[in-house]
C-alpha cells in the first residue's frame, strides 16, 4: 500500500449487488501510481504550487489530506517558503513519514470499525470465547500501531532537534568568523 512495489491481494465479490455477495475471490492488483507514497508526493506538490502562487483555495481532497495526518504539513511548507533557499527543513523529506502516518491512521480506523462490529456481534452471541481471542488480537495490533506511530514522531522530533542544533552552531560559527575579521 505504501510504495506499491508488491501487488496487493484484493477481495472481489462474485456479484455486484452488495446484498447478494456470497462468494469472494482474490485478485492480485499492482498499485503503481496509486500507491500511498506517490499520492502523497502528488498532493504535496500540488499544495506547494498553490502556496507559491498564493492561491488560498485548497481542493476538498487537499484539505482532507492536510487534516489526515498529525504532521504539520502547511507549517513545514510555510517555513520552507520563508527561507526561499537554504531552508533547514524540506517537505519532500517528510513525504514518507506523512504517508506512513496516514497508513497507520487508516489501519487504526479499520481496527476500530472491526472492534465495534465484534462488540456488537458479541452481544448477540451466547458463546463468545472466539470473539474474546479475536478482540484481544485487535487490541494488541492497535497497541502495536500506536507504538509505531509514536516511534515515527520521536524520530521526526530528533531530526528537527538536530536541524535546530546545526543552525545554532552555524550561527555561532558565523558570529565567530565575523568578530575574527574585525
């Protein structure tokens, strides 16, 4: 899903009517340009173009994209544009993290939906031993997703700290150089 390198297995119903779907079959599908990372790159490029052209109107898809991640996309772009050249941050270096964050959020939403459905099914069942094991697996998977997302944000934070420290050192070196020339 993220890179589109490996074909995804897609489930397809034997009948186009949702109410009459009794048999599922699998189909291998190459995502290619539909892969999440490529879609993120395209959206980032489109938004950057609009910001550079001072076009305030983002499309509904672009607004949804910006709101779908905890990474401050517009803020990063604004800082990048303020520096013009030699910006300490570059939005394209965050594209993979953005795609990864969106994917983890999407998977968490799917697990939440399954959790809710299983909870409703549990209320209708008499023997819920299997459902409890399944719910425990979902809970464990959601914890793992949360840990992965936290790890990714910690890595971004460390990167930003390194950039900030580098800027401070550059400033000190410039000041030393300037004071040494007088």
